[in-house]
C-alpha cells in the first residue's frame, strides 16, 4: 500500500543496485520486469536516477521493454 495523502493506491519501488551495477543495467529487462508486476492494471512509472534525470534513451528502452512484455499474440487462439 502507498503512504496516505499521495493519491495512489499502491506504490512499487524498484531499486537498480549500486554504482557498479548501474553501468551494466539492462533497461529493456527492467521495463519488462516492471510490466510484469503491474500486468493487467493501469500504472504510472516515474523514473528518478541517483544522479539526476534518467537519460531519454534509457527511458525509451525501459518503455520498449514494458511494451514488449505486454505484447500478446492471440489472434489464432
């Protein structure tokens, strides 16, 4: 559950590790992981890096990973 007074029902915080871990961070995989946690629900993702804003290229990779995780090919099912 989220802390009261912020207007959201749930809050999920995802850590990305220490400074050494961030150098090899796979933004596509992280986006897929986040999409898996909120599967079937509406969510707002807020990115806040330890050294300031997340670069747009990394944010785009995270969004792509989330879209790929949410993809379902069920046309012939």
